[in-house]
């Protein structure tokens, strides 16, 4: 049988139902494997099996509830969807408290069936990718913990860092101002296992007449005022990581010398003819398109290709708005420790305002806003004109408000649907329609101890 990550195990003792389910899923390009009884389906499941299970509740020998219990013993994080008759809804609700991913009530429409199956498969794939990443990072005895976010872009970034961290490959980080390029560079260094220090230099902040001495060091008497020998940043970063921020600002004359360091893994201090061998990994960051800059002669093309062994792109905050409440909460906790102030949880209106803003200053701007809120100030103080300019449309704000309310309620109730529905005071069907609309998965809010 095919063990594709897009596979669905469908269990029902009714042959007509099995055939209809198989046809529906196959028309949606989803691989499906049908079973007439729970035992044979259970034999297919093992830890790490890359698929999801859909099962009827009422079946002879082993029913859907017992199958759910057995599956969770083998693979607690495998999504299980239960198919219920009208009289089984209360049973299905209890099953969700016990860890079921979702339930579908008969008779169900093909579109709804496919939608629930796809959400479960996406959730399963995310779980397996996270598990792979954690295993990879464990081999490096480090964890990519500095990068906050649940969006696919951030998951991809963490995965890529985990894959390249232990190598000596030079890395080019591309991202807008304030997007967190130094955080990514530090995370990469911490996950690399390199014994030397992390040394950060902002190429755009150093005077041109001093940057060469700062980077390469000098011998005593190398120039007027050089009374003592000085170890440069490159040499100091031996066996570690050298982070060159705003690399596009480095003078062309120094780019030639940097290229030689990268090629020969050695340098000469100013005033010396002796090569100093160094074991160095260079991580460079830029907010411009270096390939375009090199084509215009503003950056050396050979250095660009030498640095661009691996390129990491940090998406701007406006392209990962689902991460904003999580990041904001993280920064408020940091500010709480720093200022010794307590803060109230975010409410739906605040979440809508946060996600409705485009954050041109990216993570740096968001951190400042979080600190202002902990200090009892308006998070957008001083940015009123900018807020108006970048505010989302009314429908977008309403959707952001609604999504934020649901996410926060699920978070407060540990992902338990019944408690969340009761707290929000909405019909269960309406609640599930909203989950489907916004792609919200209650299981993602459950703690590991519930698994």
C-alpha cells in the first residue's frame, strides 16, 4: 500500500458508504485506503505513519471509540475523524474531549468531507515536519528556539536552519529592516555547535576609514596612531560565526579582501605579511537584492556568489499575520520581566487591531508596541498616521477580530471544543463553519499532557 502523507484510512462496515467515500476522496486527488472493520485498519497504523484516520463510530467487534483509544496508544498525534449518525453526536463530542480531531455527522456533503480530510492531513503533515525538525536539531544538541511563529514560512525557515546548521556553508540572509536578521543569524550559530563566539558587525554603521582595521586587525605601527597590535573581528570570531549585517554597505575595496578570506580561510592584519589561518563561518545579511546590486556594479559579483551558498529569506510581518498575536505575547512576557510590570491578556479588539496593521517596521516595531502596552501606554502611540495609512479594510478587520476571538478562546480552554463553544455562546455548527473558514485546528491548542 502507498504510505503517502496524503493517505486517508477510511473504516466503515457498510460497503456502499466505503465505495462512496473512496470515490469522493479519489475525485479530490486524495489517496484512500478502505477497511470494513477496525482491526485491519489498526494493523496499518504505527508511530510516524504519515496519514489520517476516518472511522464510523458504530461497527461490530471494535467500534470507532475503541479504535480511537487504540490509535492514541500507538500514535497520540495522529488525527482521527469520527463519522456519526444523528444519535451519536453526544458520543462524538465526548470523543473530541478524548482527543479526536473532528467529527462528521451523517449525512455529510462530499465537499465538507473533503475539507475536513484535507485539514486533518495538513495538520498531520505539520506534526511530522515538526517532529523531523526536532530530531534533526537534537542531533546537533541545539534547538532553533529563537524563532517565534507557526506560519508555513516560519516552519520552512526553521526546517532549513536545522538542515544547514551543522555545516560550514556560508549563508546570506535577506529580509526587510527590523525583520529579525540578527536573530536568525544567532539561532543558526547556536544550532551549529561551533565552539567559537558569535561576532556581529554592522557594516553600515562603521566609518569607512576604520572598518578595515576593525575587521582585519593591525600590527603595531601599521598606521599613525596604531601603537599596539590589535586583533580584528574576523580573527576574534575564529571557530565561530561572523555576522556581517548590511553587507551591501561594505566598501568595494574591502569586498576584495573579504573574498580572499573566504577563499583561503586566512587573513593578513594591516601592516603584516603573515597569513593567519582562521576557521570561520560567515553569515551575511542584506535588505537589498545583492544580485541586482552586483549587476549594477554596486557589489562584487564574485563575492555575492561566494556568500550565497545558502540563502535564507525572512518574510515581512505583514505576510505572516497569524504570527503577530503569538509574537506580541512573547514580547510582552519579555517586557514584563524587564520592567517588573503585570499585563492583562489580549482581547479580541486588540488582536484585530494588531493583525490589521501592516507593521512596516516589522518585528522591531512590534516589540516596541508590546513594551508600550506593558507600560500601560497605547501600543500605537506615535504611529497614528502610519496606522491609518496601513489599516486593513472593514471586512478584514471583522474577520481578524473574529479569528482572534476564536483562537484566544481555544487557547484559554486548551483546545477543548465543548468548553470553547459554551464560552463563546455560539451553535456548534456555526463554530465548526468558522473553524473551516479560518483554517483553525483545535488540536493545535491542546497541551502535550493532553495528548
